[in-house]
DNA sequence: CTGGTATTTAAGTTGTATCTAAAATAGACT
DNA sequence: AGTCTATTTTAGATACAACTTAAATACCAG
C-alpha cells in the first residue's frame, strides 16, 4: 500500500500516535478503540508492511512501536496532525453547520 | 475534508502536481486524465476547499494553481511523492538503456 | 436576445477500504 | 497431550468516496 494511504486512514493514524514513543501490545492498542481486535490487527498489519511500525514478540503477545525514521516526510505530518487535531474537530463541526445552513437557504 | 484525505487521493495528488509551478485551466487539467471533466471538477473543488489550490477566472475559463504554503508539512510529502515518481521513470529509462547496451554487447 | 464554449452541480452507480464475526494459529502452562 | 490467552486470518457485510451522465450555470461573441 502507498505510504500516504497508510497514514490517511484515521484509525491507523491514531494507532501510530499510540505507539509513537512507547511500546504497546496489540491488545492494549485495541483496547483504546471501539472496534474489534480484528480490525485493529488488520490496521497493524498494514502499518507493519509499510514499515511504519516494528513488531516484536514477547510471550504470546506482539508488541508494536512506531518507526519514526521510516516515515520520512510523513513524520512531520503525523506530528502536525495530533498537534492540531483538536482544533480541526472544531473547524469541521463549524463547516458542517455552514453546509446545513446552506442547504436550508440555498446560497447565503 | 481532512488535509490528509485531500492529498491521499491519487488523482488529486496528480492534479496538484500539474499545477505545482504553473497555472492551468480546468479543461487543460481534465485533458490529462481519462476521466470525465466532472470528476476533475469535483477534485478541484475539494482541493480548493482545503486551500491547496487557488482559483481565478479568465474569460470563461477557471485557472488553478497550487498554493504550496497552504500545504504546510504536506508540502514535503507532495514533493517527495513527485520525486519518487520521477525516480521511477528514471529507473525505467535506465533499465531500458541497459537493455539496449546489452544488445550492442556492452559492459555489465 | 440567441448560440457556443467552459465548467460546475445534481442525482445516481460502483468499486473498494474498513469493519464484524467466526475460525485458525501460536505460545505458555500444567 | 490438552487448555488457556493473545492475536491473526478468512469470509462476508457495509459505508463512503470516486466516478458517470445529464442538466444547470457562467461567460463571451454575434
């Protein structure tokens, strides 16, 4: 998969942030989300194949961690993303509101 | 739309590259692709709403151009992608050249 | 005004990435 | 061996972004 596609999926971006500066077992990652472990596992596979996370086995767990160097120019994008994500949620909500308003009144 | 999503669509990335350092009319952009003008127009709208291209009117044409500054950290990603694509072309050309050399009986 | 070109908007179709659920795998422990 | 736990893989459902076609808009020329 193309590097850009890999980090463009919001769930994968959040996973990447979770293992940005610490190791985490797959289960600990999955526990952060309201989706099945299977879904998270599939995302981890994509991230691993892209080289954006490393995997190591410990007991019967698999432990993941971001490989920042592998991200190249995408690294700054990831770092930017979480710095601005809260603001962006607000902006998107406002944009939604404007769209809804325009539908009601066709050209404001 | 999220900046990352905007750039992650391959068609939009190529459009952005087309208008990277020159102005182009919507029609000239659409002519580069094997999809309908409508589809290209929709992509241009997304790029414009993200702020990644500027639009100006000239006669009955609309002329677009990339706004590199607006891309922030994504700028490097676009440039990387473009360079990588060019490298791919170059690699193919070199492979062709090697094949030609071998036909002549040249070095290994 | 009419006709023509450039482009967008509207409405509906389709391909595909993400998801769920269930079965399979791998290692630890007894 | 057998059974735990952690995780992946397979198979199939779903949601959504990119597309198509057709109609609408905007601008220019006669």
